[in-house]
C-alpha cells in the first residue's frame, strides 16, 4: 500500500468529502483535527484555517468519508482529486 505524502510545505494533509448522511467532512490524515460541515465551502475554509492556508495540502475525495478522530485514514483508499 502506498502512502500519499503531503507537500514539502510541512502543512497537514486534510481530506474533505461527504459522509453517508450528505454532510461535508474535513479531517486531517492522522486524525489530529476534523469536523462536520453543512457545505463544501465551509469544509474547505476550515481545512485551510487548520493547515496554515495551504490549499495544495487539501484533497477532496469522491468516496464516502466518515469523521473518525481515533485512527489515521489513508487517502489512497479513496477516489480523490486536489482541491487547489
């Protein structure tokens, strides 16, 4: 299994996508921070705030993303595209 490495800027890699209820999820790859949001704009805004305003370190997934703060998540397991 390959791991996706964040950009060399040292910012946190944040995944955003929708959960099974249609809510938007933003979650840091290692589960250090995350949240649920009503829309994509709010999820991206939160991700940018938390990762030091590095849009290149935000990945939007096409698959279902459930908020899980207890374990790291692997973005290579989900269909994805760069937000920036």
